[in-house]
């Protein structure tokens, strides 16, 4: 975080809407290291209270905000120099949360006089998608552009970190089951370090005029398949596992039942997984924001130690 960067956000007040989530808490650490003052807003801001010691007195404020309530959103963005919208969900009223809701947040930021607005969307945002998540992500982008024309839109791929719910979820499943089904084994992913994504947001906020009105695809340096990801995790755990690549028909049926060993998998999540999460290459990427993304392999062995048979005292992983 910060990566030796100067405190180029010194004293600026940045509101993080949805700032208590996985990406939000990593982004908060990046922005604090760069000198920003933060207002972390969420329905459950207490989830980010562990960030308190990282800021100086008065540098971090927490605010309970329901983005469906205009008065709450107005209070959240009041006096902010910049606003970052991180709100996203896979269930509930997705239009209110990440469709029209995103436009409502952008409009409030513009009304409050914010000079920068960063909207975190997703790779695969598609107004024509049958999946509500992808469709409302695209509708949210359009609503943000209409309300705040100078907004910067970022479309990240799957984000990974040592406290994520993606790589670690598969780590737990592979540690627990000798035979592991692989859903969407050929699905293409371009996983990105959450801290590299946070640095990209910080770079936008440090020079918002240079990125105003632009859309960036944020993806890691390598495209891998779901099948390859599972096998890499098993090697990092030093575990012999039998992987069964499931045909789409079987995967779809299991998703319809809403069950996956160790975690729920809805039909929409299955469709998103099958579609993959890789950059199209038709838009500027993370390197255009001055970030050189790091590969998952740089971290995986160290993170998977906890899932080995005897933890850090277990055998080392086999060579790839």
C-alpha cells in the first residue's frame, strides 16, 4: 500500500460509499497512507473499525448509510473532495443498489461539489445480460455518466487478497474434500491483487482531471482458467486432490439447487462464472493508471500455508 508514493492526497476528504467491504478496507489503507482524510460509509461501518489505529486523530470518520435513502447519501458526500462508490451486491434490489442507486450517489456527489467521482463497476458489465448483477452494473455506469460526466469508471476483474472470499474459499474446499468438483473449468479469469486495484483508485484520485470521463479495465497480468486455479491452490497446499471438471449441464443443475461443497452457488453466480472475468483489451487498462499488477503466484504459496495438513510445519508444495 502506498508503495513509497508521496502523500499526494494530503488533507483531501474522500468518501468511500460501501467502504467496509473487502475492497473498501484495502482501499482505505491505501488512501490513508497517501494522506487522505476518509469518511467510510456503509450499512455496517463497524466492519471497518479495525482501520481506526491506522489514521491520525480525526483522519477517519465512520458513517452508517443506506444508499436507498437520499438524505443519507447527501450526508455521506457533504463536504467531500472526492467520492468513491464501491457498492455492489449479488442479491436484493440490485437496481436500487447498483443501478439507479449508483446514479443517485453520483448526483449527490455532483450537488455537493465533489471534484472527483470514481465508480467501481465490474468486468462483464452488460446492459443486455440476463443476469441481474451484470445488467445493473452496466445500468449503473450509464446512470453515473449522466449524473457526473467527469466520473472515472473502473471495471475490476476478480480481486484476490489474503482475506478474500474467493481464493480462500477454494482453499478451504480443497483442504476439506479429497474429490473436488470444478465448476466452469474452462472459464477465463484475470485475477487482480486487491492492493493493486486500490493503488489504481489512489492514482485516479491524485490526478482526477487526467482520468475524467474515462473507463478502465483493471485486470491482473495473467489469464488463467478455473481448472488451473483449483490445481494451483492444491499444489500450494501440498495436497493430492482429484478434480472433476463438471460439464455445463451438471453445473447448471447444481447451481439451480443452490449448493456447492462449502459454499452456496446461485444460478446467476454460475452464469457469471461461466462468462469469466478477463479484460477485453479494447479499453485502457491498469498499467495506464501507473500500476504494474502482480501475479497470484507471488502470494499463493504463502497464503495457502494455513490450509496444509500441518500448517506451516507441513510439507512444501510440489513444483508446478
